C-alpha cells in the first residue's frame, strides 16, 4: 500500500512539473508572436491593407479612443487593450498611419498626415 502512494506522489509531481514548463513555453511563444505582429504592422504602416492586418491580428481587442484630423480627412485611434498599443487608422484607404506603445488619445499631427 505504501509503495502505491509513493509512486502516485512521484507521478503527480512529474505531471505538475511538465504542465508548468509547458505553460511557461506557451506564454513566451505568445509574446514572441505578438512582437512579430507589431513589427509586421509597423513595416507595412502607410500601405493599403494594413488596416485589414490589425483587424485580423487583434480581432476583439481594439477599442476606439477618438478621432482626429489626418489621413484622408479623419483618422480613428484604436487601442489594443490586450497588449497596450494604440493604432491610428484611416478608414478611407484602410491604412494604419501611426503606432505607439501605450494609450494615446491624440497622435502628433505630423505622424497622422
């Protein structure tokens, strides 16, 4: 009877160790994936279709903070609540015109022209 309880404890400890390591690895991969997405959006900033890119990458995480003059008339500042980035988006041309870390209500006018 004692041998069974010892074996059971070792199996439980091994299972917890493996699951804890797996969750740390998954967390690091998710962060790495997010940084690659931001890098890709930054690289394509100002090009048609970059708005579609932020909708695909950050679906459900974008909150409008406000509008301001820029782009082809007005741009909308969208805050990514999951990762603390703000995108300035021109809906007329489906273009991201500016990106900044943090919650930015108004971008400098020279960045959103």
